[in-house]
């Protein structure tokens, strides 16, 4: 497992604990994290880290949902939105390289559910 994922889960648990306290939640049942395709984060490693690190915390029994965010760019010439990956950021219409990345690098806690 990568240390990157461990620190992400560590920070996620901290964020959730703070928000739970602010909103008077006694337990957290579900946490949703959004992760962009280009972020380099491995979902399986996050889930594994969460299982170990959530023990003894308010999120111990919570379900961790990981939502993938597609990588997309906008062509400045054609004004179309298209899917990209790490290696290909060329507009499928005009074949020009796009630097206008709209999504794919996300990494954040999206929702927290609890009582």
C-alpha cells in the first residue's frame, strides 16, 4: 500500500470528525469521496487504509464510497468538451493539444451522512 493513500485517509477521517462535531453527529454512516481519474490515487488502497485506520473512531462503522470523476478537457479552438487521459489531451475534433483541463484531478470529501 502506498503512504499517499494512508495520508489521504488520515486527513479524510480528521475532516469527517471535525464536520461531525460541528454538526452534532454521534455516528457517521457514510462518507463519499470524489477522486479524479488523473489523481493517481488507488481506490483499493484507500479502502484498505480506511478499514484499518477507522477503528476506534466515529467513522468505524461508516461505509466509504469512492466516486470516480472522469478526466475532461475543453478545446479552446472548437469549444467542445472531451475525455482525456494522462497521455492524450488532443481534441478529437481539431487534434490540437488542450491545456484547459476541466476535471480529473479532484480529491475531496463530497458528502458525510450520519445521525
